[in-house]
């Protein structure tokens, strides 16, 4: 596209200069010179007429490639699902550490059973299950709380492992194709359109990929390789710290429980910007993009449906 743009500009410059010189030499009555510049004026005008459709075609084709490549990269990011926790993140992190620690019989024999965070979470669970617990004896109450506690922590641990894989997959994705396409981008009409694509399309995608590769992936890789008890809870801390920037969290509460809903703000924003680019390419009105890349845990969904029926 840069070549077509420069050809168009050069043909206009030659056209204007040859027209001026032709006019000057015509009035000076220097026949052989004004004939030369008359020919140059005519040929440059023909080149200009040819360069216009070539530039427009190259522009549309390049923008289409940028749109396709950017859409693919955004789609890869959209595969990252949030780790949904219904309670305080530090509490859940402590519970994960204790849960994994207590699974190691050698550590338990050496240092004893840990249940500080477990007790805190069970107190919260007992309030949520207060109506059900009234009907049970002490042994059944303990079994129910243990079941709820194990389900909550095991669900988070499973999400951490799955989410870690999704983040690490991003590390293998290259931005070279998009970089090359952007490097060939140049508009005849000036820098405004170029800056718009750079700021609204390219920069957000580049920043989020670099951020994941620098701030998240190295820690998850080391966490994956570590054999210590704290690897999962460390991965949980890293991912939660990052996803709080990528996702918008909405908390729905009633008297007994809390529902957590996540919206992928990056994907929402990029889908809107990509639709605007598509509309610009084809000179059409952009479609309305419905925001709300909704994520809920199964536990949250059950609670949500329950509230909807009320």
C-alpha cells in the first residue's frame, strides 16, 4: 500500500510541476520546452488516473488483511475464561494452599494439619447453608460443609489449571503478521486514519499480548514446573491479579448468597472497534455490537436462575 500511495503522490507532484513549467515556457514561447512539459503533464495525468483505483484497491485489501488478522488475535484472547470465585480472593488463595498442603501426608506428619483458612470459609458456608443445616445432626452438618468446601476449592483449582493452559497458549502466538501489515499501512489522505487504526486496533492488541507474555506466562511456566505445594495458589494469585484488569466483575447479592458475573471488557471493546473498521472499509453503517461477553460459574448460574424466578 505504501508503494501505491507514494506513486499517487509522485504523479500529482509531477503533474502540478509539469503544468506550471508548461505554462511558463508557453508564455515565453520556448516551443521545444513547453512541448516536453506538455507531454510530461499528459503522461503524469494518465499515471495519476491509473494510480487512484490501484491505491483504493491496495488500501481495501490491506485493511481487510488487518481486520482478519486482528479478529483472529482477539478471538484467541476471548478463549481465556476468568477464574470465578465467590469469596475473598486472599481467603480462597489461603484455602488452596491449605488444601494442597493437607493432601501431602508427609508434610502433615511433619508440620501438622492446617485449617486456619478452611475454618473461615466454612463459617461463611454455614451461614449460606443455615436453612439446610437446621435439619441435620452434627455429623451430617460437618459432612455437608466439607462437601461444599471441597467442591469450592476443587472447582477453583480446576479453573486455575485450565486458565493457565489458555494463558500459556498465548505465548506461542506471534504478532509478526499484524506487525508487517501495519508496517505497510499508509494513507494518502494523511495520518488521522493511520493513528485511528494504530490507537484503536493495533496498540490494544499488542499491549495485551505483550502483557500476558511478560507479566503472566513466565510466572505460570515456573509455577507449572515447581513441585512445591504452593504452585497452584501462586498461579491463582498471578491470574487473578491480571484478570482483574481484563474483566469487569459484577456482583449480585441477595440475603443468602452472592453471584459473580464477569464481562470481558477487552473483547467487548475490540469487537466494537473492529466493526467500525469493517464499516470504514466498505463505506457502510456499522452494526451495533451487543456488549457483555458473559462468564458465570455453574454455581453462579444456578443462583442467578433462582433469583430470576423470584
